[in-house]
């Protein structure tokens, strides 16, 4: 390649120089390209012939320089990222909106679950005729509402006394027992959080019905208060039902179980003893000469005697034993898993205690005695009727033997 051709090629390449240098500064690249073209034109001035070839080269160079300036954008400016930034901002906004929707959906689902739990709990308590079974089912609704398996509901017993466990979720047993709850000597008047527990009283019409207990703090206590308010009147119905049921099964004078409940307990314990190959004791206690007491001192004194004897019988046996009024001045006692020697000792203790008890009638102290008949399953019979009949026979033998004594059917 000769010299004129070299400078011609340099003039033609001036737009390329403009393009590459223009990546850093648009107009600097244009100036550099124009300068390169001018220098090449000067070096070729002796060789250039006026006319179309040079004009075409000059036009090509001018157009190429203008095109490089257009491509390289504003001088020294960074590429325009506004559209990308807007797109990214819109994407971030959509992501935040989606997260909010997810949160709202989760909260709505939790709210629906709680609403369903409250509805189910109220419906269950409002319709049940089996409070014990309802208590077991209620534990699931407690867990659904509070989101924890460590939740329990205590209810006032019938008759009065300390609250009793009515229902609990799967891990309710992990909570402290009622006697160890931070109650400060009585039920709280409002929901509170203490010692890692949330406590809320259940009240209706000013009456304390029960207490909700669960793991948690202030927030859980507020939730417990809301749940307690929702179920209060339904729980009141359960209490009234239990009270009516209790009144129908208990003797109004002595507070002991009625004959129907006593007979059912005998049947239940015989079934249990037969299933587990254990024994059961049954005794009938009869107040000696009770008619004479009534005739001599009046029926009010007779009623007082029946109430006091009932108290002595209850206090003379275990909590697992079952004491009922068999009829008139007779009382029945069911003693699950009791051996004959133990029942005999217990009966003698009861007889001696009643004999030593002074019954006041005005200024007079009246003494009375009881006769007791004992029978055992399976030794003395296999059915409730046989056991009761054998205990009655033993009682008759005690009466015939002079009263104020204990007779075991096994010795007849």
C-alpha cells in the first residue's frame, strides 16, 4: 500500500475513532474523528482531485461522525437506567404488596379458624347432654383457638368447692395444677398474665363459672378473655345441666347419692371388678331404733340425725368409695377393690364412731347405734342383685344378734 492509499484509509477510518473515543465522551470522539479526517485530508491535499470521489468520502465521514455521536449518547453521561430502575421499583412494590396479601390471607385464615373454634365450642356446650364427653371434645377447640396444646378450662363443681378440671388440650397436663396457679388467694376479676401463664375468669351474670389457663403473656391473656366471654353463657348451661343432674341423683336431705345412683354404681363396679379380676365390697348400714327416735324427739331431730350420720359415713371411707342413701334410715357404701378384712375393719370403725357421737336435742345428749351388713364380689355373688341381697341378709343377722354390730355375709 502506497502513502496516498494509507492516508485515504485513515480518512475513511476517522468515524471508527470517533465511535470508540465517543464511548467516553461523545463530542470528544466526534472532534477526534473530525481531526483525524482533516489531518488525512491535509496529507492528501496534493493528491486529491476535486470532484465526486472526495465529496463522497467527506459526506461518508460526516454521516459516520453524526451517527457515532448519536450512538454514544450524551457526553460523559452514564447509560440511562431510569427505565430499569422504574421496573425494579415496580417489581419491589409488587413483591411488598404480595407479602402484604399473604400476611392478610394468613391472618384471615387464623381469624376464620378462631371463629370456627368459638362457634364449635359454643355449639358443643349449648347442645351437650353429656358434659364429660363435651369436656374431652372442647380440648381440641381450645387448641385451635389459642394455637397451643397447653390450655385448660376449670369449672366450678356441683355442689360448691374448688374449681375442677373440665377440659384440656393435648398437653394441658404440662400446666401447673390448680393449687399451684398464681391466683393470689382467689379467682382474678379480669384476664391477667403471671408466671408465664395467661389466666381469664369465665363469668356470667356475676357468677364465677370457671377459669381459662394457658401458656402465654399479655396477648394470650386478652385472647383468653375474649374466648371466656364468648363461651360464658354456654358454660352456664352446662353448669345448670350438671346441677339438675346432680339434684336428680342426690338426696336432698343428706347430700348423698340416691338409690338409683347407688344401684348403678354397684353394677358399674361389678363390671369393672369382673373385667380386671379384682374384688368389691358392699355394706348396708342401718340406724338402730330410728322410728323410736323420730317418735320420741320429732322428725326434725330425725332429719338432723340422718344428716350427721351421712357426714360420718362419708368421712369414714376413702374418696374413691361411694356412699348413698339406700332408703329411709339405711345407707349403702360401695368399696371398689376392697378386701374382706379391710372392709370389716372399716365397718367396725364407722360403727364405733357413730356409737361415740353425741347427738344434741335441747339440753339432752342422745346416743344412737348402727348395724352393718357386708357382702363381697365375687365371694358372695356374681350379680348386683345377689350382692345386695347378701348384704341385706347380713344386716338382718346383725339386727337379730342384738344390733350395734357388724356382720359379714361370709360368716353366715
